[in-house]
C-alpha cells in the first residue's frame, strides 16, 4: 500500500495545499494517480457546502455555473468525478500542470510510480500569461 503526500504548489515552490492520499497498490501509473487524486478531491468537495472549491483543473465555466445553480436550487447536488478526471488527464497532456514525484518530473500518463511510504507528489499548475 502506498501513502502519498499530495501537494499543490506554485512554480516558485509555494505550497498551496497538502493532503495525504492512500493507494492500495504497489505501483500506480500517473494516469491512475491523477484519477485517484481527482476522485478523492471531488469526494471531499461533495462533503462540503461552499460555493467555491479548488480543483486541480477548474471545471468548465458552464459546468461550474450549472453546478452552482443546481446546488442553490436543490442544496444537495454532488459533482460526479468522471468529467473532472477526463479534464485533468487532458490538462496534463496539454501541460496545463506538471507532476513531480519526489524531485523528478513525470512526463507520461503511462509512467509507473512505485507506491512507497510517504511518497511526495507535487502538482504544479502553470498560469497562462495574459497579453504577453
């Protein structure tokens, strides 16, 4: 069983958030790690009630507005993890964010990561420059 420490960081090394993620496997692909991370964060989000929640990859604006409207009307609408997982995987492939395992950058969704004790995985989301 692997115990990952998932970190979101800026390009300058500032840690924005950090949380554990336990995986019941000895090895995991980058694809499956991203899916597990997104599934876990959607699960945490579904337990909360705030209007705003930080995802690895932001929901599409239309989906975000629709989810907010439905939550206001029903008060109970949960987000399904399937679309956020697909968006996160596509974002990884488009270099919207990159992933460091320890101090090594992984570059392929199919790359295998050993699930060792206290494995640090850092997600660094790149910010697009406007007007530059």
